[in-house]
């Protein structure tokens, strides 16, 4: 109950509370108040928090802390029960004596909904778009409800793929103050250009509020947060070959040119760059260790084992154990240091960071492709791009570049040794030693040029066959039921054997070519060794150690072999790097496919502008109205011209093109002949397709959900499938509520058992729901997920088509209840605080048409037209 005299019921009671209890706080058992608060609904609780205790900070802070753990939704519509609960709370807070001159009145006689006097603050939409070179983005925040007071909120940012200080300027608790009669504020967030390529960048904004500072001010349940998408219009991996990429001529780009541009882009990543530098330094230490071993080898042979200088020989013999021990110690210490450094290289995160970068950007690009382009991609190609191709480009591409640097560094060390050794060991320089250094590239480069075409052709053939194998295996797994039902197992196995055999043949051909390629350098190295032995060995036999010591001879012979192995490693590494070009080209193709981000950005901006204009018009037309203006904004629809895949799906007649205003909280039934564009129109309404001809307007603040007719489930628990899209802290994310919605839709108890929480700490079951559930349950659960999500506008295609008449009636009743009650299984006393819910569906049965407030007929001949009654429908309208 409340107290009133002349209509100021709550104000009088609050004045009484402030004057008579201003010095008393928490003078009652906390446990009693906790139990009372736990029984209050949202409206009553907000009333207490924003008015009854707003001047009592100790009580306010304590009640705010216990709010979430104790408060329960109150679904009862019993006015007497609510009066009793409020009266009990008032008695606990302020005493039980009713002020003189005031009468007690039931709540039903007074208008006490918080929505009439409270203020609601929110973002104008849940998604904002900008380009990287825009410089800044304007984010608008609106206030609805009571505007004759001051409201203060704070706005802060959270990093996503976009990083504060790198891609945008951080927003840290910006104070936003609405003065009396203010209803719109804007904040400008600077966008910082980034040289790195990104498929798309995102960060989030959220509003917060302190009810002590702004009593009666609330944040919208959903639009207290928003996301900002930053679009990058640059070309992957660089702008150098933008002309070829834009006209889909990636194959015309030189192989090594494309690889080099990708390597430069990858190196620009700070983590990769730091790891690359450290990895190269470690590899240089390996090469320096190799140089040290060359000198030690000469010392071991010429000065420790076979000294030809008598004085040195006597000194070595006297301290042989010490010298040999030092020699061994140096080798062991160097090996231990290199082992530790190589172990540390794993933590440099070059490969993992590069793979994550590619895979995340591939995924983001794929998720934002236009619907038409996504439908043309082969699933096998997409899977290969996400997995093996990405790994190949990094492991066999960029990581092999580091190996090449190491091998060239080793050649430089060998060259340095050839210059230093004669001076260190007091021998003349023998220029014949430099012969292998010059001979190898002169022979190897022409061989690589001649074999490049054959090697590339064999590799390309093998990869194409591999993609066919992957696509066929995907078909087998996803379409097993079709194969089994038509008894095509034998034929499918035969086809599989042919495809796999073709792949094996291509792989064998590639292996033969690669084997011959890899044997080329060992043959050249062996020829150089033989030539060296013949020329230098004969000189030593004739002149003795005066021409060259045995240690230098054996070390140089080993160096010739090392040079051959090093050039062979370089050749194999370059071949491997070149083999990644096809995978890189495919990734470049996918990364530069057209997205619908620009169209969505334009549509979002269009919706925001129209919504702002419409809101201003409504404020002008209803100057005294403080709440519900946003709920009066209509959904507007007219005939649309839309082509899909080269054929016209929707057509707007040139003679007349009327607009239809759909009031929020309506049920709209879309009917029309088969193939005339009903499903396409629903996709446009649901945001799945963004047409160039924008004939649809949905207010920017409304959350729209498009539900396809086919049920989809992913590999997780049943509960996670049904709460998909909800955050954990969302009040609608409640297991009991999910279960009750399913029961309302008459989902079988056998299916509902999958929603039970596991006992004994066991993990919740993850099953292949498309297999274990019946067809009817899958369709019902598909609808249940939509009602659990609880959008403002629900767009669904033929929701009752799979059901019989009885079950169709039950489903339609749930849909009607969802519209009438502004949600399902949500607290009834919070109904007025929730937005109206709108249902737009295509109907395959007459029951759905009869339930609708508005019936719209779609046809290519007449476009979009309203049907006054279900009795006016033609025979083909429900096909």
C-alpha cells in the first residue's frame, strides 16, 4: 500500500521518512530486511533504492550489495499481496504508524509504475561503425522518461581486438551529465590509424551509474553497452599489389613478391618482430659456435694430436690432460648454452602469434562476408584455409625465412674462416678454397629456375586433389543420412576411392620431383669434395705440411661438405617457402573478399538518423509525455528491389509503392506465393541481408533476431545452446526459466532431461543434438532459444510448418503470449518497464494468419500489399 493526499502519495511518505528517521539507519535486524527484499519485484525494489533510502548512504550501500544475491523475480499479479509486502517493508524501515491526515489506498488505485517518473539512459544503438581514417567516431547517448531532473552517468571503454592507445583513445569514466530537458548527448572518441592490417577491429563501451548521485536514473538492460567496429579498407597483405587483388588476379602476382610482402606485414607485429630479432641472434650464436669448432678442430689435430713443431709438441705433452680437458669443457659449455637458448626460443611466440593473427582475421573476415559471397565458398577450401594452409604459410613460410637467414649466416662464417685461418695458423691463403663458395650458386640458380615450373605444377596438382578429398569427406560426414537412406554407401565408397587414389598419385609425383631436387646439392657437394681431395691432397703428398697442415686439410674438406649441405638446406628451404605460395594466394583471396560492413555501417547510420528525427517529432507532438515515446516509434516497410545471385528476388512495382507502419507490439504475418521472396524479405528485416535499396526501417535501439527455419545446434551442452547469445549476468540467463519456456512449447520430457544440472560434479553432457533429438524437438528448441534470448523484434520463417494442428496451436499461443506480455517467463510486475515485443513471421498455416494484427502479401507482380483479412487470401498465399 501507499499513502496519498491529493495525489502525492510517494512524495508524502518519503518526506515523512526523511524528517522522522534522518538520524537512524539499520535500527532493525538485517536478516529480516534481507528476507523482505528477496520477495520484492523489480519495480518495488527500484522504488526503495531510488527514493526510500536515497538519503541514507549506509543503508543504501548495504542494500545495493545484497541486491543480486537476494532479489527474486515476482511473477504474481496479486495486488493485495504486493500491498502487503510494501507495507511490511515500510513498517520495517520507517515504523508502523500511518501519518495523520493520510489514508491508506491499494496500489491498484494509484499509478506507481517507475517508468512514469524514472529516467532511463542508454546508447542509441548496440553497434557503431567507423573507418580507420575517419579520425573519430561520435557515439550518442539518449535519455528517456522524466527529463526535468539532472542525470549523471559514466562511460568507459573495454579493449577487444582494438587496443586502447594503439587503435583508439581510451575512454576512462567520462562523466556525462543530462541537465533538465536534455535528452541527447554525444561523445567523440578519437580513432588512431594503425599501419597493421586487420580484418576488423572492435572495442566496447559501457555505461555505469551511481543511484546516490542520480536517484531515479536507470540504465537500459541491454543498451547500457555498445560495440564499435573499426573498418580497415586496406588490402591484405599490402597495397603494393592492390590492382591485381582487386580484380581477382592474385595468380598474376610474382611468387616471391607476394611472399615478401606477407613477411613484411607479419614482421610488423610487435611480438613477432621482437621474437624474430631474438631468434636471429640465437641463430648467429650457433654460427659463431660453428666458427669456434672449426678453429678448435685444427688446433686438436695440428697442435694436440699431431704437432709438427718440436717445441710445441714437448709443451703439449707435458700438459696434455689440461689441454684436452679444456677442449672438452669448451665444447660442453657451448653446447649447454645453445641448448638453453634453443629451449627459450619456443617462448618467443613467433609461430603461435603469427598463426593466431591469420586465423583470427580469417574468421572475422569470413563472419562478415556478404551473404552471397559466403554461399559461394567451398567448405573444404574454408576449412583448409583455417587449418593446414595457415599453418603451412607460417611454419613452412615465415619460420623458414629465419632458417634461410641462419644458413646464409653460416656461409658468411665459413667465408670468414677461410680469410682468418691462414693468418691465425701462419699459412698462405689458398684461393682454391673459395671455389665451392662460387661454384654452388652458379650451378644451383639455373637448376632452380629450370625445375621451378615442374615443382610448382606437381605441388599445385597435389593441393587441388587434397582439397577435393577434404570436401568429399565433409560431404560424407554431414550428409550421411542422405547416403544411407538411398542405399548409396557402395557408390560413395567407390567415389571416395577414386578421389583418394588421384590424391595419392599426385602426392607420389610430387615426392619424386622433390626427391630429385633435394639430391642435386649433395651431388654437387660430392663433386667439389672429390675435386678438392685430388688437387689439394696431391699437393700435400708432394710438399708435406709446408703447403697445408693435415688439420687445415681435413677441416677444409669438412668445410666443403658443410658448404654443400648449407646450400642444399637453402635450396630445400626456398622450395618449401615457394610451395606455400598457393596457400598464401588462397588466404589473400579470402582476406580480400567483399564484406557487408560498409553496407551495415550505412544502414546503421540511416537508422540512427531516422530514429533521431522520428523521436524529435514524437517529443514535439507529445510535449507532456515523459515515457513510452520510444515505444511509439513504428517499424516501416515498403516494397524493395533486390537481386540475389544475378536473379531478381524482390521487385517493387513502379506504379505504386506504399509504406506500411507497423506498431511495436504487433504480430505481422507475411504471406505470398512460393518463390516470390518471403524468406528474402524476412532476411532483410532480420539483418541477415543488407540491400542497397533500403526499404526497411527498424528503430535503431531495437534488438532484432532473425531465426532461420532450419534448427542449428553446436557442439556444447543443451543449456549453452539454448542460452546462446546471452551474457552470464543477463537476468534471462536462468536455467529454470529456460526449462519453463521449453515446457510451454511442449518440448518432450526426454529432451528436457538434458537441461538438468549434473550431480556429483560430473561435466554436463555434450551431444550431437541434431542426431539424438527428434525432428519436432529440434524445431521447438530452435524457437525456445529465440524466446530465451528475448529480442525486441523476432523475425521467423514458417515457425509452425513442421508441426501438426494441435502443436501448432500451442506454439502460436506461446508466440502471442510473448508479444502480449513483452516476454515469456519474466516477472509480470516488470512488464511496463520492458519494451514492446514485435513478431514478424511468414505463415504456412491459416492459424498464424488469423493471429496477426497485420497481414502483408509479397509478390513480384504487386510488390508488398496489405491484406485486410485472412478470408481475402488467395489459394497460393500460404505456400
